[in-house]
C-alpha cells in the first residue's frame, strides 16, 4: 500500500486527480476483517466513470510492482445473494474468478477473487 500511497500521501493524491475518484486505504480494524497481514482494503467513491478510472489507475500502478510482491488478484466485496451471477459476469469478461470460501463475519457480503489482465480485472469489476 505504501507504493500507492506515497510519501505524505502524494501518490494517492495524484491517482485521485488522474481518476476523479476518492481513494481510501483501510487496514486492521478499519478493514472489517476483509484483509490480513500487510494487505489493505481500498475503497473508492465517485461517479461510475470515476470509479472505472480509479480502478484502472490503481490496478495499473499495482501491476508495475513485480508479481512476486503484488499478485495480480483483485478481491472485490459483493452481496452474497448475487455472488454467483457476479462471478459469471466476471468470467464472461475474460477473468478467472473464485468465490472465497468464508463469508465475512459482520456482513452479508463475500469476496470475489478476480485474476487476469488489468483490462479483464477492470471490466469484471465494473460489471459486478
């Protein structure tokens, strides 16, 4: 996350300016049990086009990190009752998708793990 945040938040501010989306990183208790270890939860706010642009700039930046340090997996929270349909849409977009085995302790959402190219992950996430 420090790669995306930058010293004093400078890099994340540039990503927000480039996309128009508000980008927020959460960890520990703020992440509601969604992440573990040194992972971070990324929340984005904005209009549909800003969110798509935000996904593009964040995923593109992450893909600049060697894959051994930052696997090419997007984990997206989706309502449990539409997870199957969301996974099918993501697969149609050309991504490999798995629904995480465990649901979240404090919500009716599940985690979709979306793998593939930046374009496939973005397209899948937008469809979901």
